[in-house]
C-alpha cells in the first residue's frame, strides 16, 4: 500500500467513526425526547384518571337526566289524557 492508500484508509476510518458517533448520539437524543420524565408521566396518568372519572360521572348524569325527562313526559301525558 502506498502513502495515498494509507491516507485513504485513515480518512475512511475517521469519517466512519465520526458518522457512527453522530448517528448514535442522534438516536439517543430522539429516544430521550420521546420518553417523558417520571414526573410528567405521573401527571399525565393522573390527568387520564381524572378525565375517565369525569366521563363516568357525565354518563351517569346523562342517564339520570334521561330518566327524569321520561318521568316528566309520562306525567304530562297522563295529565293530558286525564289519568
């Protein structure tokens, strides 16, 4: 191998190592950005639980409202008929 070949191999090794390092750092950086901290994850879980509870309460309230509307409608119908 002549001096040019040795320089070429050295250049390939240096550029390859730098490229590998940059790709590895970028991968670690994006992985870190994708996973929230423990505090953020806990707060998000608490919010999800609260939203689920509110949805259940809303559903129950809607059922009660529907029942009250049916009861009032039945009472009005009976009064109109003369029940």
